[in-house]
C-alpha cells in the first residue's frame, strides 16, 4: 500500500508536466503564417474557403479591398493563407522597420517619455479630437494576461475601451470606461484588470478623443502575466498617426498644433566698391531689398506677437542699413 501511494505521488507531477506539454497551441496558425518572422504586425485575420490552395500559401502584397468572401473592409497588406484562415500582415519580407516621431511604433517597448507632455517618443493621431481612433499592439510570444498598463503621457482620459483579438481573429471587448472624466493630471498610468485565462497576442485600444481635447498621446502599453512579469508591445499599428502629417510637411518636427514654418527669402544685394583714403571697402549697393516673408499655421496670440516684433526688428535693421549706405554713397 505504501509503495502504491509513493507511485501515485511521483506520477502526479509527471502527469501535470505531460498535460502542459499537450496543451493546445491556440496561436499555431498565426505562428505558422508568420513564416519564421518574415511577416509581422498582423492587421487582419479571417476564416475563408480556399479548397484549391495548399495548407500554407503566400499571396504577396495586395491593396485594401471592400470585401473578400464573407469578410468586409480587408486592409492593405501581405496576404498569407494558413488553413483555414487568411492573415493580412502590414510588414513583409522586405519591409523596413519604421522609427518615426509620433508613429505607432513609438508606443512599443517600455515607457521612454521623460515626463508628461508632448513628445515624439509617444504615439499621436494625425488630427486632434478625430472620431474612431484606435491603436493595435502585438506581443510575442502570446501572454497569459492578468492586467493592462496604459501610459497616457499627454492629454489623458480618452481611452474608451480595450479589446483583444482571439486566436480565430474575432474581437472580444474586455473593458470599457464607466465614465469619460478627464483627469486633472498632465499624464497618468491607466491600470486595467483583465479576466484571467486569456492568452493575448494582440490588444486593441479604442479612443473617445473628443472627451479629452487635444492630441492624446500613448507612450507604452504593458501586459502583466500570471507570474507578475510585465510584457511590452513589439509592434503597433494605428488608425492614423501624426508621423504621416510630419512627412507631408517635409519632416518639420514642431509639435502637433504649433506654428509650423518660418520661410525667409534672401536679401538681394549687389557689391559696390567705395574709394576712401588708403582703404578700399566692399559694401552692398542700395537697391531693392526684400523683407523676410513670414508664414505660420495655427499660431496663437503670443506667437503672432513675437513674429510681429521680429518683423519690426528686421524692418528697423534694413532702414538703418539703407541710411548708412546712402551716407557712404554721398561721401564718394
């Protein structure tokens, strides 16, 4: 009897280990579709019927389509078939890693914004207070989540809900804000408890941007696992990004909403030789002098005042130069 009991005691840990080894790989299709890392940042996954295709098929990059079979609004990306799903990835084998100020990739990794405020090392939307904005984050490997940590570092209070993407591609909302009260603090860490038991590979945050006016910037989103370890996103995608607005402006790094550019036109002058006793000086000829042309966008009252003061200084400088040049011509 004692021997039998000992055998049972010894066999229990072995049985548990065998059960763990036999646990199903819920994200097996996603892992195989990624083709050992050649495809990254999963944008869309949906079940389809493809009887003529093999179990794995890489169909290349395709534009967005309004509908495919029973799925609507399929985004642009690299299509990979891993039976029984189509996977649409943002990044393919030759895609370069992006590192832009205010891009969604700025929300990856641990927090790195030095203090609450507007920083290019956090994600921001293209426009302030736009509707239906979202941030999609990808974690590798999948995490057995217990809680979520959202680092809101500028204009906090806009996070409306949190959803996870299940292994079959379906979306499941796990949290929704009871109220959209805007905190008084310039930044905050939003702590959200999640139902234990979900394996999480992708998290999607939805925003009610109009509730917290201005650009609502996110520095990082961490997932705490059932062992207390924090995991940070490896990749991210978003409904929009201020990085695209910066690219359209030619890379100007002014913060969202500031006046964007001061364009100075050169002063047109011609050289003139002036003869003085034992000295030859080169001075510009008095001619048509173009004042700097000032352009601004969305400048506030203080910035406009500073620009006007600068213009007045430049006008006074040109007036003084003109007078000195006139005196030099009169002495010739």
